[in-house]
């Protein structure tokens, strides 16, 4: 998917960023190249749309899948915030 994001040193020319969300392969279907193919399709679609920077959040188990085609770890952190009272 594409998300609006202010220009950043890694993509100073655009306010868009690609975002890969929820790549999951059922355990019985793993080790067949399905996730690798999905990631290639995502890369191809980002290229088709002119996206020059993309992010994802990887589990420890999924990290090698993403590192092989060139994804790198970043210093991103996260925090769950409480809902505002209604």
C-alpha cells in the first residue's frame, strides 16, 4: 500500500512511502517460495507506481525473507497509546 509521509532523507523527492503489511503464509504452505513471490510482486508494483522507498515491520522469523532481496533494519520504535475518553 502507499501511505502519505513527509519527505525524508531516504526519499526527499516525494511525500509517499510504500508499506508492506501483513505478509503471512499458512504454516503448511511455507517453504515453497510464496512469500518471496509476494514480496517480488510488491517490489514490482512499487516500481510501477514510482515509489522509491518502502517500509515493513518484520518478525524475527520473517526477517531473513526480507533481508535477502535487500530490505534492511531501521531504528524505528513503536508505542501503543491509550484511547481518548469518549
